[in-house]
């Protein structure tokens, strides 16, 4: 695998020609450490990557930390694994370990470790000079706290330490490459309420999570600093309780990156459309709604959509399917997802598969696996 350290790829890791490490095509939204956006678990991965308002599980920290307050078991642990971008390279992997513990009826704490291995990589600078070969990796260590307020609403937050040994950026003879690190936080909310829909008992849920609000990163002393992928996720879900053994959920998430959109420049580097992306983190977040060179219509293109469905039989067997859509000019990830889940006593085993265009998508045939252990679960 060849990794290009160039001006075009400085703010986002490239896993192949024109492809960032989260599977998006390179475009004018290029955060650093994009592995933070990769869906880590198989359940949500099979539901079109929808998870802001789905029912809580051990992996809720990634999707909406506030959901952990509604976990019914005293504690739980999950391990997920995915061979990543195998259409492009043979040795990229993502592993995710998550767990939670209920302090009491209202308060829950949790933690997770996400590890992203980029295999063996040859580094080239902008002049195609060989910078050597090594095996970089990235990881994120999280801690979270969530609390219920009443029976229907919860708030949650997470703190995150991110470290990347992937040397990406502009380097000169007086700049040494170094690992990049950042501190970040998530803020989230979750609301659910019993209802009656289409003559059936149901549960409606809404969720919001602003993730990765944090410091910029740099891969060189006194080098350029890049935004990490601050992301706004809004979601809704409806679960229909068809009878004692059958339930069906449909969920929809909307996502928007809250980072500056790179402007259009002329041959001399002057901005001719859009805004200067060199700004503070708060200014980058608030300005991300109005800085696209193409105006409001381009801002709408920066929203991606996740539609997911889940069917459970007797809380023992689940079938899942979904669809993920991203505008062609903003990453061009468009694919169907499918998967299944099996619950046996205190164990859950989940599997997910991405069904994408074999010629166009580097994510085609991607697999995810998750194993969940629910401590204290009723057997």
C-alpha cells in the first residue's frame, strides 16, 4: 500500500487513489483522523449505519452516549472487528472494544477503545521522495457518563483521547514528523416515548449527538494544524411491537460534518468562492453551515443519510437491512447493508455486510463482526 503525504491529502488519510480511510472519495471536506467516523459495530453497520435513536446497546457510545442510561442489564462488554477497505489493500483492520456499568437506576458510565491498523505503508512526499516503510496505527480511548431525567429522557457526554502515528502533512528539513494527538468530547441527548401507531403498540425515539468536538492535530512541529471530524448526528426511530414475539424497527439518521469546507482558489491561491478555512475550532463548527463555495445547495449536499430496519423474533434472532447515501461530490458513499443477529442466553453475535458497486466503491464486500456479553442478563 502507498500512502501519499501531499498537500491534497494532508488533512485526511488516503487509503488508495482518491480514497480516504473512512471509505469516502476525496473532496473539499477532508478532516484529519477520519477513522473516528467509521461505524465500529455490526448491528448499526447492518442498518445503514443508523444508530442515533435505535434501542440502546453496549456500542451506543459511538452513536449516542446518552442511550447508555437506558440499558437494562447491570453491565456489558462488546468486541467488534472489521477487515477494512480490502478491495484496495489487504491489511487494514478496525477493532473496537466497548463496555458499560450502571451505577444506579439513573446513572451509567462506559468506556471504549478503537484501534485502527493501516498495515504496512510506504510513505512518499509531494515530490515522490521515498520516506520509508513502516506500520502506522491510530487509536481512540473514550470514557462516558450518561444520566436519565425522568423515564423518557437522558443526556450523555464522552471524553476522547485520539492518537495517530500516521505522518501526514507538509514537512521541511526543519520539521520533524511526530504522532498527532487530540482531546475531544461528545454531547448527546436521547428521548423515547410509548405510542400507538397503525393500531399497534410502538415506541418512538429521537436522538442527537455532536461528536469529536476537539483540538486540531498536527503531524509536524510548528506544522499546519487540521480539524478532526466534528460531526452532527440527528436521528429518529420507530419500533412496532407487533405481538409478544415480533417487533420491527425503522430508523433514519442525518449526518453533517461540522468542519470548514475548503474554498475554491484561483491559480495564485486566492479564494474566489467560499471562506478561509484557517480559523478556530468554534468558528469552524459554527461557520460550517454557511461556508460552502456553492452556497446553500452545496451545504445540503454535505448531509448524508442512513436508513435502517431491524426485525426481532422472540428477542432471539434478528434480521437487519439498510441504505447509506452520501452526495457524489461529498464522498460518494452509496450502498446497501444487510446483516443478522443471534442471541443465546447472555451472548449476542452480530454480523454485517456492505453490498456496494464492485467497480465504484472501495467498501464493497466489507464485513463486520460483533460479540456482545450482557452481564446479569436474564437467561
